[in-house]
C-alpha cells in the first residue's frame, strides 16, 4: 500500500513540473543565435536583419527570420493621414 501511495505521489509531482518554454518570441520578426557551450542561446527582439547583424558583429552568432513571428498585433496598422473636409456648399 505504501508503495502505491509513493508511486502516485511521484507521478503527480512529475505531471506538475512545468513544460519547457518556447525558444522563440512570437512578437519579433528576427532572432539572433549566440553560439556557446551548451548550445545556442536564442535572442529575439530585433526588427530587421540589419539590426540583428549589427548586434552580432564580431560574435559567434547568426541572425535569421523568426519562424514563429505572428505579425503585428491587430489594430496596430499605421493610419493614413486624415484628409481635410471640404465645407458643404
């Protein structure tokens, strides 16, 4: 009986462990991979490849398009300037 309780307790603790996080941020179109021991460290947050490449210059790093980029948030499109209304005759 004690073994059954311990097995269920161990199973419950294992199921409650957090899942690993997604490595890419979906809000930025470009990511930089910094190569180091233990694998690459991925930093997203760049708005263009040129911006990322300037940050990666001289480092063991590379830039790439974010495969999980979701695009700009809804409703954040640039508005067209309003046109002046003509007075009614």
